[in-house]
């Protein structure tokens, strides 16, 4: 029997919960009908008698490991695995509620060498022990943070990887709960996508920018800049405050400069408040 996704499971749950006698034909329902061979096609609808619904519930429970009338199990993969055959249907992903950090970690977390980082559950972070935060866009630049020519005032920062998926959600969650007196500095690529990242975070008090010179600008990519037209459109309509001149400079130069180029050329970084 073919494996169906959480989308199909939710559709079956709704059918059983509401005791529907028919549903509109769709890709989802056609796949369910083909898998379980239940449901009578009549024009643009699939019809399910009470007996069909009973059989569908039994077959689905055998295939999925849980009662579809009760719905998709809640929790993380470990919790969902107690009943479901496919633990990956869990709504909570492995990185949900975690952040990847380095730098000055708040007690009781250990002090780490520059090269190491720690994946930490948010509940293990003591906000009282954080004096300031730097959010870094790219993972390799996060790894190399200690090698950048950053302002000395950021030396005692908790350094946070912006992340993707669950880690990105963890980053946004942490930034949204930090006390207002803890400054947050964002370090991204020098391009429309990077500036949009900084502007759309729950909090960002300052931007870390490279000192531009001819050598660094020569490393910028006009093709990458052009591909970021959606980010550019967003910025043209955004209220940027003191970062407005940053966007004007980016448009004037028309290049995307990556964090890796800033590091390779030893470019000095400076902190620009949002205002």
C-alpha cells in the first residue's frame, strides 16, 4: 500500500470527524481513493457510505499506525513514533526550539574555543547572562566569526546563526523574547537579500557593514544582485530608517558582496544603528 503524506491524513481525518458523505475530487482525494480503493466517483465528487468510512478508518489505521479519526498525533518525532509508523509526520521538527550559538555563552553553558559552536535548546539559554547578540547570515561565516575584523565592542557577544527551517524559527523566537536592553546586531551579505533579512527579523538594532573599497566592490556580483529583484522591491517599499542610505548605496553600486569576500580581503566591519 502506497505511503500517503500528512496532507492526505488530515483529509481523511476531516472526512471521518465530520461524517462527510461526499468530497470534491482533487489530487489529494484521488490519491487516497487509489490507495485504499474506497469511495465511489460520481462526476466531480467522491461519495463515501457509512460502511466505506468504517473501512477507510480501519485500513488507514493499519497503514499509518494511528486512528485517523483522532487525527495526526501531536509532538516531536519521538512522541509521534509511539503510535505512527512514519515518525516524520510530526509537526515538531528536530531543530524546533533550538539555536546554534558560539561566542560569549551565558552561564551555566561552557566557554568554547573560537572554532566550536553549540546547538542549544532555547529553554537552556539564560537571558540574564546575555549582554548583546550578533546574528550571522551564512553558516561558514558564523563558523569563521572570530576571524572577521569586527568592532571590538562586539567581543562579548552571543553569536547566533540565523539558520534555516527549525533553527531559523528558533532564532526568531529568541530575538522576540530578548529584553529590550540587549542590543542585537545583524551581519549579512551586502546585498538586497541580506538587508531584507535584517529588516524582517523580529528585532535588529544595528547592521554590521563592510568598509567599501575598489577591491571589495570588484568582487561583487552584478548577476546575483539582479536575481534579488524581489528583495529589492521589498526594500523600495519598506521603512528603513537609518538604513535607508545603505539601500541607496547598494542600488548605486548594483553588486552583491558576500560575507566570504569580506573575510578573504580582511575588510573592516562597522556597526550602523537602525535609528
